[in-house]
C-alpha cells in the first residue's frame, strides 16, 4: 500500500522519499491533494482530501486507507 500511495504523490511532489515525509511540508497543497485523491480513486482506493489533510504521511494514510478498504469488504 505504501508504494502505491507514494506512486500517486510522486508526479506532483518528487521531494517525498520516505513514508514518513509530510505531504504538505514537502510542497503539497489543497489543489495537489485533490489531484492525489482523484488518482487514488481511479486506482480503487477509498480516500478523501480530509483523510490526506489529517494523515499527511504515506505511513499514516496507508493505515487509514487499509482500514476503510477492510470495512468495505
């Protein structure tokens, strides 16, 4: 899951190299967060911009997405 989420952010922010890097501290903003969420939804991941704002690292966001995916199953 971590690699998938990183691949979604990389086209927008190349500075994220670790799963603990903060999306917003590395150049992310509200517009980019919408683009990342859109790409995630296209990949079948259940996430919102609110999820990204409250969990701005790949590690934390992965946990949220995995939790949502397991509840949906």
